[in-house]
C-alpha cells in the first residue's frame, strides 16, 4: 500500500445518529479541494443471526432506506445472516461479505472483522465450523453453571431465545429475564454472566495469526475491530497493531459506534504510524439511546485510505 496522505493533523467525521441521514441522490460534497459523491458506509453491523435485534432482511432494508450505500453484516463467528440476504439486496445498496471473528492474542480476546471474502472458501467454512462447536460447548458449560445456581433449563431457554442464531451470553441473559430469575439483562450480567461470575466461561479462541490467515486465504481483508475497547496501554496497543499487521491485517476500525472525544485522533495517529488503512462501522445491534444508528459518512476520509477502496 502506498504512503498515507497526511493533509491535516485532525480529521472530523459524521457518525452516530447524524450518519443515518440519507444523502440526496447524486449529491456531492467538497473534501480536501475535490468534489466527491456523498458516501455512507457501514462495515460493522449485527443481525439476529448472532446478537443483534433485527433479522438480516430488516437490517439491510433499514440500511437502504437510511441512505447506506455499502455495508457488511458482521455477525459474531457466523455468516448465516449474510447468506440469508446476499441474493436479494435492496436497490442502491451493495452488500459485502462480512464476519466478526473471535480470536486470541496472548491471553486477550480480540475481534477481527473479515470483509470481502469468499463465503464458500474451505478455509473460512472450516474456521467457522470450529467456532460454532466451541460456542456450543461453552453454552453447555454456562447452562451447567446456571443450573447449579438454581436456574434449571438454561440451555433450552437460551436456545429458544436465540431461535437458531449463534448462542451467546446475551441469549442466556434474555432467558433469565423471561424466566423471572433477574429483573433485567444488565442484572443478569452483573450477577451471573459478567467477568468473574458463575457463567463467565473462559474459551480459548483461535490465535490472531490463524484468524487473519483464514480471512486472507479466503480472499478477504482483515480489520482490527474497535481497538480501544481492549483497554490497553498505548504501548500494548501498538504491539497488538504490529502483530495484526505482521499477520496480514490491513486496516484499523477508526470509527466504531459513537467514539468518545479524542478516540478517533488516537486511532488516526496509529494508522499513520503503521501505514495502514481505515474502516468504519456503527457496530449496530439494536435501537438504543446509547448506540449509533446505521451508517457512517466517509466523504471526509482522504482518498486512498479507506479499506472500501480495496473491495
């Protein structure tokens, strides 16, 4: 990849609810002295196939109505949502294959977004099969722990809530509310499912190197998802970024949901230092006063820096 443009020390973006405003057809804007088409992209979204609230169909329909032009459904460790709609995408929307893969870097759990891969590639199908088995095994262990805490039937209950989706702790939390064991999903995590609680079952995910290699071997591009959510020191984050880049990763997710003040500046510096590309996404799961709406306006991102230019 060529050198990163360095026009300004700071970059400003539209994100969150602002980014849901639909651009006018044929609309344009001036950015860094050039006229560009207004572009709204979202390369990090979730459907009910993992832990999102909307079906994949409802998700892409909403994105299209909101003016999103290119998007990826990046469910956790499954492409079932993408496969269910990829042959019938709304007019005006380009749907890119996507997934958010769980992996391990040392003892830290990391998420890698894969974009633009062949969903039928043997490397990807084999990797996803392994993750599915690991998640099912973990669900059984969580259910056993909850049973010992006086909540029998947790596995069947969580499976019913999931309705065929990839089972995760949010499904157990929802079942606990429905069964009357806790008053809210937040309370379920606080008392039973959060870190250090009975239902916190450690799972050894595939290594970061192997995960990036799977995406690359399947013809896709690897993106380090929400880098600041891992709560690392600056030195540790640089080390993670170096390991990710050395493994074949190409981009950092500079915008994820609603960034805190200063977050995007921190990630832009890292992108420039490591000569990488950027990706953006709402990390949309459901309507929430705290989360971002679908779509990120990327017209102010300098040409040659967006991962979408390689897809």
